[in-house]
């Protein structure tokens, strides 16, 4: 029996949304929704029908199976019972301008494959599903940070034409929707082309990104709590360079959210 709230919600649906709902029901019947990673059937997956995350139970389990605790500051796996509020042995001496890293898991096994595949053409659904899974697993951490604005790691404008899609932007938009938080992809821009960080040794990564980002003066970050979003975090150089710019623009606190950290 329909509840009063259901009737109100239904009555508020526009004709366009009614058509969209009816169309998607027909498509779901003809082509049952599949897992964005392994193409397994989602209609028989209870969790997927409840939270709308297009990943089957087996993939969710695989992506979240790492039980090592994360370092509060850099997200790298650390031993149990280690207090990492001031960092772990890996990051305690780094002058990170972000306060913490919130991540789904470690860049290993199937999560590594998913991160790589999430960059490819047509992989927006997978990238979005991974962002939603990050949100689901780290709801407490994200609520604790309580961002005012979400900023994806920007890419150089020319890459918008040459790359299949901007995974960090897809993730940031999905996280923004999940957290009911503004996603501002113009707050910071990349001012020049740089060499792919993953191809460089640790020592050269910093010089590669020197002065590569600039905050847009029209997009006020003063006093804001900013959540930087990227797919992976390796040495933290990219996020740190971005955090420097965001702090200089007046942000009160900066955190980083990624799918995976590379140990
Ligand atoms: Zn799956
Ligand atoms: Zn650490």
C-alpha cells in the first residue's frame, strides 16, 4: 500500500522524469544492469538495488578486502594500533599541505585493474561506481572532514581532447552528489602540460609540477574546507602541489580522497 510520502514524491515527478523512469525500466528488463567491472548481473544483487552502486557483491568485496589500517595523513597501509595522526614513518617528515587522505583501498590486485580500466574510454560508469564505493566505505571519515567544496585534480585543457575521459572529474562529481556538496572543477586549473608523473622518479616529480596549478580568483576558496579528488595517490606530490595552491587561495583545511594509494 503506498505511503503518503510516496504519493507526494510521485505527484512531484515531472512528465520528463516519468518517461525517463519508464524507459529505464524497459531497458532494465531487456538488458539487466550489469556490474561496471565484471559484468555480473546486478538485478539479483541486493546491495546494488538498494544503494545504486553498479558493482556486484563479489567486486565490492574484492575492492574492500584489504584490512590493513591506513595512515591518517598519507593513507598508506600501516601496522595495527599505530597512532598516525602525526603521520607514519613514510610521511612524518613530508611537509604535506593536506591534513589527511581518505581512500577506498590499496593499489593492488583487482582494485589496481579497476583504477587502470577506469581511465579508459566509456569507463565513466566504473569510475563513478568506484567513487560511490569510496563514499560508502568512508562515510564517517568524509562526514568528519565535512568538505564545503570538492575539487578534482585538474588536467591541462588540451588533454580534454586527447584523453578518453577525466576520471578525477567523474569521481568528484559523483562524490559531490553523494555528499550533497559543490563540485567545482574550475576553482583550480592546470596552467601547462607536464610529463606523466608515473613515468618519473620520485626526485623529479616535484620539479615537473612546479607552478603547474593556479587558483581561479573568481572561485572563492577563502575559509573553505576543500576535498581534493584523484584516482590514485603515489608519492602525494600532485595532491600536495594542488593543496599548496588551494591553501594560498585561503582554504581553511584540505583533505584528499582517492580510490587507491600506491604503497
Ligand atoms: Zn562485479
Ligand atoms: Zn603516512
